[in-house]
C-alpha cells in the first residue's frame, strides 16, 4: 500500500519516526499486512523501542508459515532485537530457528557475530563473521564485525585486512566513514606504539653501552 511504500522510503533515509508514523497509518488500514509489521519492527528497533519491535516481529511470525523462507529473516530480526535488549538466551533460540530454515543465511551469521561481539565473546564473533562471509563474500558489515573481533583478539594485521575489505564493499557512506575513522585510529596507535618501542630500545642501548 501507499503508507507501506512511504514508510519504507523513510526507513531507507533513516527517518525512523516518520517511517513509524506512516506505517502505523498503513497498519490501521491493513492490520494483517506482514510487510508493514516487518517495517514497523525495523523502525522501532532503530528508535530503540525494543519491546514494541518485538511485538511487531512476533505478530508477523504468527502470519507467516514456519516453512516460508521469509520466516528466517523475521527470526533474525527478532533475535537481533532481543540481543540488543540483553536477552541473549532467547535471541540464540531464534537465531537457531533461522539457521535451521536457511543454513546458508549470511544475515543470521552476521547478526550472531554482532551479538557475540557485544557480549565479549570475540572468538565466537569472528567465527560467525567468517561464516557470513563464506556465504556472501562481498558482505561489508560481516567484514566490519570480523575486523572488530580480530582487533579485540589482538590480531591487528587480520583486523586491518578485514576492515579494508569492509570499505571495499560498503555502500553506506556513514558506515564507510566509521570504518575509515577506525582504520585511521589504528594506524595512529601503531605509529605511537612504534615510536614508544623505538624510544625504549634507544634508552636500553644507551644504558647497556654505559
């Protein structure tokens, strides 16, 4: 419908409040419209209204057949929302259901990588990011999560490679700018560390000579 199309266009422009307003109008006309419910879930997620997003995603799931591939996407969206809310065990259950439906679903593995990274499980985050990339080799956000995870695991060379790959495929200018800032910060820190090491070595040599 018109309101769903309008709401979706607002979502693409990151105008989440406008999207929510338009989509609610659409839902009042067509309360069983799965696309509107999905988009409302997304709008509320980005507005950090996680409880309401969960309601919309669960309503959507009740209208979708469990065997419908679309259900896998909804399971991931619901799981990601639960993870952001801090309900990791419930999130993991919905991620499992998504992967059971679509074992080659890169979005599911990328979202799992994000969840594990936020929980401090960096090795698991890297593992799932690798899986996402295996199924979608040009997945910019998966490379980004892999880079963050490798950085947290002190694998700076691998982290740099992953972040550079993320930049290569990223089409979102804001995300690309964040990645560039992180790479610049890493380069700066490497320079400081190199200078510090050099100074320390020089002092040590001087002491040894005397």
